[in-house]
């Protein structure tokens, strides 16, 4: 699995930097609010604008990629992230930061949906192994984001934004040099393709499950720093531990769980465990050790679920993988957009409420997941949980030529 062409490693590195954006702002949420005079619900819009634009933009990623090719789409996405992140750090109002964070989300949408499909197509081995590589990049990025946010944020809340912009410039050059030309092939993807893909019951079930559990996920990310009330460094270290456990469980634990109990049971168990952690955090919100331990432990549970649910998306619907990824991401990021703002509003009434509501949403996610168990059974029905070749020899040669 680790013997991959340079194309895969180059895109994976860019994925690490792209996913830094999710947790980067965690350590600086409170400082941004203090410096710019913003309430928790206003600061939480940094997540909401980012996720809302990213989700909507997912509907056009296939349309763009099929017309200009995957490489140009990746480069375009990285360029927009560089501009959005850099200008967000240069603002003097919360509205300005939120606005350019939305621009950042547009770039992330173009990059992420195309990157997942590129890694799955170019990687050697099975679909499952390619997705594990992608989830490893995701986990490392999520882990590194808070660490960098805490380190640079201790200097100024602006520096984490400038740091991501600089790293994305490196990722852009790396992708430009190592990824071979990938001109568009086949018929262009219509704008309606992702929405039509959601007619498939299995894909819609997985998407709605992700929407609901993301309400718990982003409640954890966007609200926990406020009751923690620690320094930028301390918050960064807490979420760094969370991200490390997420990365480890994505790569090591998730495949083991899948082999032992299957995809559906593995996802259901991980989500119920996450709901229980959120409930405990809601009951003992005033106790910082409970929040710290709960945050870190949730990373392990989310890592298991992320790998299994991403593999399910790639295999459950009879559509192109890029279209499936875009359709799924469009639905799931709706939860990521609503949750941070809702958590901020609820938290202004009671610091316990966001965690309780998040836990309830995750429990409902399990109910939705189980309602589609007949469709998800097909994921485990494939030999060795998807050990089939990722692409034909011709496709693989077309992607990896020059690497």
C-alpha cells in the first residue's frame, strides 16, 4: 500500500495541507473573538461560511473537472485557497474574515473532490487501500492544523492564515511538477449529475448519515475551545492529540474493525461511541479534564467512521467516483455548515446544550444508517472488502505516466 507513484504522494501532501484548514482555526477562535469583538456564534461563522460554500461548490466540481481535466482543477482549487487564506488573515473585521474563509471553502471544494478521485484512480492496490491513504492524509492534516494554529496563533491570530497560504503555494508547485497532464476524457459531466446520483438510496443514506454526524463533529470542533478556555498552545495540543488518534484509527483500526465486524456494524458502533462521548462532555462541561479526554477519544471513533463511510461512498453507488464524492460531500457539508453556528447560539444560552444536541444528532445518524442496511451490505459483499483493482491497467498507466 505504501509503494505508490509520486502522483499519489504529491496529491496526498496537498490533501494534508488542505485539511489543515478544518482544525486550523480551533486554537484561535477565542482570540479572534476577543480581538475583533465578536460573539461565539459570530466567530463560529468561520466554519459555517467555509462549509456552506464548500458543500454548494461540490455540485460543480465534476462539471469543472470534466471540462478542464483533474490536474487543472486541482491547481485552480489550490490557487483559490492561497488567495482566500491569505486575504482572510489580512482582514480587520469578523465579516471580512468570514467572507474570505468562504472563498477558501470554494477552493477546497474544487481540490478535495478531485483529489479523492485522483488518489483512488492513481493508487496501486485496492479501493480500500487508496481510501486509507486519503484518510491518513486527512487525519494528518486535521492533526497538524490545530498544532500550527496554536503555534502561529500565539504570535498573532493572523499568522495561521498566512501559514496555510504559504504551505498551499508549496503544494501547488509540487502538484504542478509531479502530476502528469490529465486532459478531460469522455463526455463532460452535467451540472445535475451529483443531484441525480443522490436518487440512489445507498448514496443518499450515507450522505444523510454524514450530515447528521457532522453536526456532532463540528460541534466538537467549533464550540469546545470556548468552555476549555485554554491558551492557543494548549488548545492546539488538545486537538493535535485528537487528530493523531483520528489518523491512527483511520489507517490501522478501521480496516481491522471492518474485517472483524463489517462496515455497517463498525460505523454504527463508532457513531454510538461518539454520541456517548458527546453526552458525557455535555454532562460535565465545567470540568476541563473531561473535555480534554473526551475530545481526544472522539478522534479514534471518528477515524474509524471516516474511513468506513468514505469507502462506502466510493462503492455503494453505480456512478463515477468523482460524482459520488461530490454528491456525498454536498450533503454532508450541510451538517458542517449548520452545526458551528447552532452550537454557538446554543452555547450562549447554556454551555451544556451544544454537546447534548450534537449527541442527539449522531444517534439519529445511526438510525438513518441502519435504515439503509440492505444497500450497505453490498460493500462487504465484495471480495476482501474491495480488494479489486482500482483502475484498469490502461487507466492506471494514463494517470501515472511520467511518475
